[in-house]
C-alpha cells in the first residue's frame, strides 16, 4: 500500500467517525422534537438505574450518554432526594451502561477497518491492540474511582474536617506523594494510598490494583507481540510504537513508588517519538484526584484529520504576546531561565487536529476538547509537547446541543441569536475562534513554567485552580495584543464566547474533578464585572450584558494587567492560593467570589441551574439558523 491509499483509508475512517457521531447526536434531536418513541435506549438507561422517567431525568440521561457528562444527572439525583452514597452507586451504574454503549460503537469501528482491509496490517493491529487494552482499562476504572475518589479522598476530607491545606500538609509530612526527578516531590502520582492500621502507605498501581493492572499489562504484552510480527511500510515507525508499548509495560509493572515518575517519563519520551496521524493516548491527566493528583486511566486513539495542514499560526501570536509581557518586567536572571524554558517548549510543540476514534476508562466520564501533554516538564524540555485539538468533534457537538431555558433567561435572545447564527453558518470563523480560545488555551499552559513550578506552587493544593485561567487567558492575550488585523473581525464572537464560558462554568460548582474550570470561571467573571460588561440586577434577577467597543477596550486592559500580575506570580513561584484568593475564597465546600455582586450572581445562577438547568427552550429552533 502506498501513502496516498493509506491517507484515503484514514479519510474513510474519519468520515465513519463523523457519521457515527451524527447518529449518536440524533438522540438529542429526538429529545428536542419530543419523539420519545425513538428514545428506547434512554428508557433502557432509566430502567438500568431503577428510576422513574421524568423530563429532567430524560435530559440528564441523554447528556450522560451523548456528551459523557454526569453533572446534570447528579443534580437530578439530588432533586430526587438521593443521598451521597446512593448518588455514587447510581453514577457507577450509569458508567457501566455508558461503557457498553460506546464500546459497541468502538467494535463497529474495528469491524469496519478489518472487514474492509483498511490501512495496513500493522495499523489494523494498532486499532485492535488499543481496543483490547482499552477493555481492561475500563474494567479497572470502577475500582480506581471507588478506591481513590470515593474512598481515600472522602476519608481524608473527614479526617481533616474538609481543610484541604491540612490534607496537603499531612500528605507531604507523611511522605505520601510520589517523588519525581532529582528526588523532589512530583506534581502527580502513579500510586494509591492503602490503609495500614491507623495510617496510610503509598503503593504503586501494580500493588494497589494488582489484578486490574496485571490484566492491562497482559493485554499490552500481547499487543507488542503482534506488532513485532508486522511492518510499518508507511511511516517506518514500527519500533517507535513497540518501544512505547514496552515502556508502558515497564511503567505499569513498576512496584517501587520512588521509581514511578521516572518510568512514566520514559513512557512519555517514547510516545513523543511517534509522529503519525494515529496517536495512542495513555494515562496523562490528573484532574479527578484533587489531593495526590493520581493519574487517571485514560486510553484512546486520537485520529488526525487527513485534511489538516500543519501551521504555526497560533504559536506565532502566542510567542509575540509572551515576549511583550515578559519585556514589561525588570531584568531578572531567574525570570529569564523560566521564560527560555517555556520558549523552548513552545518551539517543540507537535500539533494534531482531529477527533477521538477509540476511548476507554476515565474518558467515559468526559472527553477533553483539547489537550497539551506530557505534563512532565523534564521530558517536555527534551522532547517538546503534543497538542491535540478535537475541533471537528466540538463543532458537531455544539451544533447538536439542545437550546436551554436557562440560556434564554440569562443571556437574552439577542445575544443567543447572534451566537447561534455564527455557530451554524460561519464554520471557518468558528474554527478561528476555537483556535484562539481552545488551541490558544493549550499553548497557554506552557507559558511561565519550568520543571518545578507546579510542585512549588501547589503546597496548598490550588495550582490547577489558577492554571486553567492562566491557560485560557494566554490564548486571549495572544488575541488582545495582536498587531495584525487578520483576526480583528472575530472580536464580538470572542467576547460572546468568553461571556458564555465564564457564566456556564458556574454550573460545575459541585463537580469536584472539574473544580479548576469552575475557579477559572470565577476569575473571568471578576474581569467581566469589573469592566461593566456584565452587571447583575439583584432585584429583578437580570444579567445586563454590554458588549460595546468601549467596554471591550476596558476588558482588554483588565486582562493585560491581571495576566501580567499572574505571570509574575508564576515567575516568583508563589503559592497558587494567594492569586486565587484575590478573586475567590473557599466558603464551606466551594470557592465563592469575593466581590458581593458576583457572589450574589453566582448563587442565583447556580440556584436557577439546579431548578431549570435540564429544561429545554422551545421558543427557538435550530431550523431558524440552518440555511
């Protein structure tokens, strides 16, 4: 097979995934059109949870199945009076139903590839091998969540009366965090805590989850053995894939906690060598575990769009803005080292724009819209990073999402009409806004950091809670400080996108694993309220929105000032809580805005989200926008 035929096959697979997503999204259309007779799968879903169907529950189950998010489901279960233990059990049953649905779709993809002899035998085996390993990762996910998220973490919260600072201090004092390069505390863990009498000990995954990890390792070994028998005549990367899988086997099999970070760094090093359009994702992110940052069980294939042309458009604008902010500081040798570190990382970024093809484990609890990895900054300095962006997937999902009463009530029809006209009719411009907000966000993560930044700034456990704001704002700053005018026509839409995102993130207040995004939203709201773009009329419960040029210029200034202060905070490696607490303070279980007006708005919005967040808006239709 030649490369052209191979890329044609890739396009067939990409088109199949697009069509598969379209079919899944029809479930939302049936919900909107009240064609409940076509929602048999949602009725089965409710039965599997032993819940009586209501309109709220139907919406929540559709959201869980199609968009893989369970925040709506949790709200509905709370409304039904379920206690925490019951909610956890129902979340787990829902996970089981979801995985069966999606794994069946993954099987259909494998069948398409095998039965039509698509790609080469080597790459067919990549898909089959990832699928087989994925089944084991998914089986493990249940015990991982039960033990770490709903077990140890809830015990720690009870032991220290919810005081996260004390929990972090305890973990450090008792040496319960994995050690990274040079013996310093790492910013993540590849281990779990196990109760030993009245204290905890840290054990590698192979010891804490022996059966599950062994099954993953066995599947990886079989995967490697199959690949050894075949050749990669298209990209000549056979041994890069095999060495990557062998590095995974060694990392999963490592039982010495002090060796885990270095073994997983070897995984990342091997992974960075693979540069084909078929990228295998491994455990990389650690949002779910708020305390020890135990790495979640991600496993997938990300497929690059065969029509995507590599470009350095966003990174060039990011570098320009990065330089301007850096040059505003007094010369400082330590600052320069961190700046150069970030710059080198930016220069080595590989960008992949595409969509998920197969996904398992933690990813049945939500897919990312984009991602920059690896998180290991030592590896990133040597090898660079990969940025993945699922723009086609996100556009498809955004167009499929139902219109909600809450959006109409908060934003008003005028802004929604403008936003929806743009979404359904300005495909090219939509991708440009995604480039600023989402790909810009991933580049934004790289700035102002070196290999020690996270572990030094995370002493009180809030690094991620300012890092997401830093990332999004990095993309925005590249837009605000841009001297070129090639993106100037996107101004209104960038602003609407920011307003909608910042307000929408309030809905995640009670979802622990996405707390960093909720906190990000609170900081953005400070800017939007401080500059008068948003104003809350408490008496009439109305959000006034002013998108005038004058307010936009004020907002630009606010972001430049506050982002510059944040950059200095990072360069000085100050504790993350100090920056977060300028805008929001923990009030009981959740962070709340310091500004009384924003505080009032957040409370009222969340209350309305709980009351009507699952209700459809029938006053507007997609047919009004699709031309």
